[in-house]
């Protein structure tokens, strides 16, 4: 039997960030992962630390705090993780989108964020590969990008140096609470802990069920293409304005296949000079098999915005699962009724963006400090309260 003060369940980027920040505060931490570390969602995504696609207000402020923490991590962590902060842009393909983009920029600027509109000439200067009919777009100057795999391992390696014990191939089978202590039976023996943090991402509802908790997180599948460049296409993250509409469930004027799979352009250059192209959104359970119809739809969408991309080489494609909640905010929270049990999951496509701030907030909750962001919107109980009022 292995005892620790704090047991973190889940070895993705969220679990690694929690292990780092909690151990940095001097607490005794163990992190367990049912497979290999960083082998799930964190290894099947892009690496953006974005405010540009967040609702103005709480969402975008939370992202700004995370951006500042990642900037600090780029100096604190021993291993580099391809951190760059070039900003990001959204591009518009219709007058309606330009009007909506102006409103988005006005709201973000009112919230104190570094946003500005881009005209047709700005878009031309951004990349000569853009389609000629694009009208403009908008920019967020603070957005940054990382290699998510390398950031997660940099956090984990530093956490280990701070005393964290890490166990892979350790799947949770049962959790009980006895005499104020959690008893966690796994495929790798029994762990006991004073505190447990459920950071299991799309699998967090299964951990919740073991304690009679219903955690409203669903897996939402997304595809990404990795392509090689023959020429320099662009230096920073680009999304179409329709990505926002797709993310928040609005209506778009696109062909039926694009609509069906929630496909919207996402372009991200990597430090290795290849680039990632996404994205799609669909609910198909835990199926991670690549759907070639979706890959074709993503490629066609990319060619619409970058016509010359038609000649570029696809290296590979992959699909991952994002832990979705209905209000598009994660759960980063104590659980009422189960003392010393915490949930840190439900980030959907924002897990890389919000890993640092999530790790910091969990450390602050465990140590009963004032938190660096308001935590009311992230409470687990918000879902129960919503059900009760219907």
C-alpha cells in the first residue's frame, strides 16, 4: 500500500500541471495514469494558449492569467517546450463576419484585451498564400503557442524533481473513503491519500461514478492534419471566424458536410516548420479512428482559405477526444459532500490553454488560499443547480 498526501488521477497535461504546482508548494504528491503519460487528449491536439476564441469576460481573463503563467514556466522549467508568443488571427470571408468580428473586438477591448481589426491589406501582409477574396479579420496580440507534449513532460520532470512520484500503467478500479482517507484500488496496487484530484479528462465521469458522482463531461472528437511546407505559409496561428460560430454552436453558411462535422479552418505553424490543420467537432463516444471523409472536408476548408495548399504534402492525420461540458467551461472545483475530493476536467479544446491556470487554482484550493481567478463559474455544483431550477 502506498500513501501520499495528494493523489492526482490522470497523467495528461492537466494532471502534470497540478502535480507541478502542488508539489512546488511543498506538498507530497503522487500522480497515476492508466496508460502512458501524455498519451491521450494531450498528445492529439494543437498547442495554443489562446484568448482570441474565448468569450469576453471571465473566459478570456482566465486565458490571460494562463498565458502569463506559461510565460513564467518558459523560464522556470528546465526543458524547453517550443514556446512562442506571436499572437493569433481570425480571418473573415463575408461582410456579415466582418460586422460580427468588429463587435467581438469591441467587446474584448472593453474587457481590456489587446485586440484589433485587420483589413484586406493586413491579411495580404500576413501571408501571400491567403485567398484573394478574404475581407479582413482580427488579431489578439497576446496569444502564444507551445508543443503540448513537451510542455506536459517538462512539467512532469520538474514535478519529479520536487518529489512527485509518478506511476504509469496504473488504472483506477475502485475508490472508497474510509475514516477520512481515500483508498484507491488500481491495477498497480492500492494507494491511500488524504486528497484526491480527478484530472482524468474524458474518463473523469468513470472516476466520479466510483464515488456516486455524475460528472457531466462527454468526449467530443476532433481531427487534425499534419502537413509539410515547401514554402513559408505563415508565422502564427490562424482560424476562420466561423471557428467561433462552430465552437459555440451557431449557424454558418457552409456546405452540409462542413456543417455536419463542425469543420472550421485552424492553421498552426510548428517550430519544426511543418504545420497543423484542423478542425472538426463531433460526438461519437470514445471512437478515435480517423474518418477520411472528415479529413477531406478539413483539407477542402484549408484550401478555401489557402488555395496554394492544394499542392502541399500531408504527412499524417490523427483524431483525439476533447472533454466537453455544455457551458464550454471546465470544472475546477472542490466537491461538496466529499471532503478533499477535487475535479479538474472538462476543458474541451482548451486544455493546453488552461493547463497552467488549472494547476495553480487546484494548488490554491488544496492549500486554502485566495485563488488567482474567480472559481465560482468553474464550480462542479453549477450543473446540479441548473437541473434543479428547470
